[in-house]
């Protein structure tokens, strides 16, 4: 077992635009899935949140890898004031 000595590890998870300049959740589905018209339907009250997320998650490209998501996330800028 590897021992970590005096190493601080910080993990930030942001999918609503708090840490980043763009909403990572929205950008992820724009890049790898089908974001519209579902986002507009949700905002108009024509789609509930449960169905919205179910549709978005099912729209993600087949074969999407951890590396694809890492490469994508590397393109998103952080808010310098966070």
C-alpha cells in the first residue's frame, strides 16, 4: 500500500457554473449529447426535471470514455474569483 506523506488533496466538483465560467453540466451535454430542445422544454415547464435528466443522460454518445470527459473538462476555464 502506498503511503501519502503530508500531501493535501483538494477535489472540486462543479456542474452549475460556480467554479467555472460555463455550466459544465450544460456544456457536457452540448458536446456529447443532445441539449436542445430539452433545455428549452424544461424552462418552459413542458418537461419535468426527472424526464429532462433521463433524456439527457440517454442522449450521451455511445462509447464515451473517461479520457473524452477529461479532455473536454480541460477546455473549460475556471472563474479566477473562485
